[in-house]
């Protein structure tokens, strides 16, 4: 719950990115400068409420830093531990400063999708997850004030589509997801599409949709 999250303390000791970590991000067309620009760090040690948090040396682990808060990302951990620990407020967004006087604001569901998409579509941002709680009145107001049209992009699987339909209806957004034909390859978001089929595929699709 949001309350306990707010009061948990996360402290990290960072280190230089390992080659393996850089190779991981490189698959998504991101280099070390992109990681720095997005406040992503390599984690050496992690403390949760002043207790040492056990990390396996063999696992990739990154820290997303947001204004005094941390969200730890372990890409290959199971679903429960992938984003643990995390004390980032649910309403925190990536790339709000990129949305200013825009024709279209493109709203992604994750930092990784945002990083991929902003190379193609500069006026984009991202929420913390596919939940409705991310869309505080302030966030929605900001997006509406700074763009003529808002496009929401969640995963193209059943859950993602259901969530985006609920949210788009509520706030009068439009939505564009990764084409569902890629689901059979296990691809449901922009980052994975870029990894498997390159940035050009995304660019071509956005042009087809007359977004570029």
C-alpha cells in the first residue's frame, strides 16, 4: 500500500556499470549517456530500512532514482521481486518536462518504453505502471494543458488493453498499442519491439498511424 511505501527508506551504494549491464540496455538501443540522462544507476549495495538487502552478484540490478526515491529494477527476477524494493510515489512520471506545447503527448507505461520511444517521438512521458492511480488530477491537468491530444500506450495483451480502455475513457485520451500481431512472439511493449525488430519498425508504425 501507498502509505507503507512512502515511509520505507531505501539507500544504495552505486558502482560503475558492468559490461553485462551496458549490453543489457544496448539491446534496447540505450547507451551509457541515455542511462545517466534517465537517472539509472548500477547498484553495488542496497539497504532497506537500514537493513542490508540481499542481492545476488549474478543478477542484473538497476536503481531508478526519482527525486530522493528509489525503484530497484531486476529484469530477470520473478514478478514479485522484479521491482523491489520501491518507494517511488505512484504519481511520479518520467519525461514530464518533455511534454510542453505538444501536438500529441505520448504516454508510456514504463521508463524503458519511454527511453525507447523518446528517440522517435520526443514529446513523450511515462507513468509508473498500468494502474489508474498514476493519473493524479495534477498529472492529467498538466498533460491536457501541455498537449492537444494525449495518447496512452500500455501493453497490447488482454490486461494492458483493458487498463488502457478504462483510463482512456475516463480522461478522454486516445490509445495506440504495439500491434497485436507481435503477441505470438511474446512482444507486448515498445522496448521489446525495438529489441526484436529495431527502431525503424516503430517509426514506420507511428507514421502509418499518422503520429509522426
